[in-house]
């Protein structure tokens, strides 16, 4: 299956829901917000933001008291990063937060986007899980076993990296390409031997079903989470201005959550439908810090892309450098963020 087909297949249903014509055939739909003198009226801007259950960006902004934006936000919910990026490429979304792997597959598919901000949660919450009564004790024993993973997600790289360290070829494992909800069902029903996922799903499986962590990503994953924006959004003066404000707010909100775990985990639980003990456990495994878009980040992602290519999961080598844009570094890692990390 080609990367384009993989992403399109997982996204098809969601794209119908979001409406591909949301932004029109070209541009972002915010062209009228730019006056004749070049000034931008943010009150006329609608920023279309992709969100995920695990990310909970909408709830995060509200919890931190940062949802009073001078522009309208139209939230679109996705199951994981790959379908969000497909919607971004199709013009249905302006910006959204994804893990460290989906942009690599989107780049291989020739999508039009840029990584515009980064944050680190470490890799503690990324895990390969097995049922509580599983006889498996090490990653090396996954050879010949069936593993559920959302292909193209951050969990995909964790699985690839863990197998490589254990001396197991990716092709030696039977992969079930499943989104989190379907993967959880298959895992609890005993249809797969293991499940590779991320928070809050890791803690959900541990607490609700007694799942055991076979290996976590603390020594494999770079822990990055990215905000990605469409080229069209970046090229549009009004949308780009709203992006600068949004990225500043969402970074502050993430830092606020890290500084106020008890308050945040209760709100996170309400938003996701999970119990507070699950979100509290997830939050403990996600210490947060800001990261600038710089060569260190680019090199880390290039290493991942090369690993996917070597394993045959990407059809050819991908140069990730053109997919990074550091224009918002001052909005996401500078004094604007640091002086007001605790928004409330």
C-alpha cells in the first residue's frame, strides 16, 4: 500500500465530515480579513484547527483560560495524526497537533505543510502493551506475533525502534493497522498479542484492563509533538497572523497543564470521558517542555525518516528539512511564553 493510499484510507470518513470545500478551492477563506492598507482584522478570521482526543487542544485552551481568541476557531476532531494531516493537505484544516511520525509519512506523500512549533512530552507514555496474562516478557518475543498499531503514527516509530533494538525485523511481526478505539477493542478481546500506543490510551489499558508495559519509548522516542500548518495557511497574511497568536496560546496552555496537573487532569477526564485516575496517570508520564524548531529537531526527525525507509515502510528517502518553518519560534519558545506559562 502506498503512503498516499494509507493516509487517504484512514482519513476518508473524517474528510467527508469536515467538508473539503470549507476553505474554498484556493486560499484559506480568510482573504476578506486583510484590508486595502494591508492590516489584518482578526475578528474576521476563522482558524480551522485539527484536534485529537489525546491532545485535547480545545479543552486545554479553555482550562488555561486562553480560549478568548480575537478570531473564531473551528475545531475538527480526528482519531490520530495521519488523518489530520490528510485533511490539512486537502485544505480542510489550517493547523493541528500531531506526534513525531505522521509528518514523515505526509512528507513522503508529497503533502503541502510545514512543522511550525514543537513541544516535548518525552517518550515515557509511548508503550508496547501486552495483556496482563500474556506470556511475553521481552520485545524480542514479538517475532511472529500480531501487534496492533496505527500505521504512520508516533506509535509506529516506537514499534519499529523497539523491534530494531531487540534484533527483530519489522516484517517478522504481523501488523494490524488499527486506530486507537479499534485497537483497544481488539486488544481487550484478545485478537492481538500486543498493542503499541500513546497516552492517554496507555494508561487507559493499564488501569481498566490490567495491561502490562512490555517496553516504553523513553530510550527510543524523541518525545516531540508538533503543530503542523498548511502551506496555504502560512502563505495567507490573515491566517498566518492568527496562527502566531494560536501557537503562542496553545504553548502557554500546555505549560499551564504541566504546572497544574490536578486541575488539568480533571478537565481532561471530562473532555475525553476517561476517569480522572487514568488522565492523572497519563499526565505523570508526559512532562512538558518547549522546543525550538532548530537543527537538533530536524536531525532527529531525519534519523526517524531514514529508519522508516530502511525498513521499507517509506518508498524512498525523504529530506525532512523543507518541511520545517521556524518563523514562530519567538511565539512558542521565547519570552512571550516563558513570562506567562501559568496562564491562570
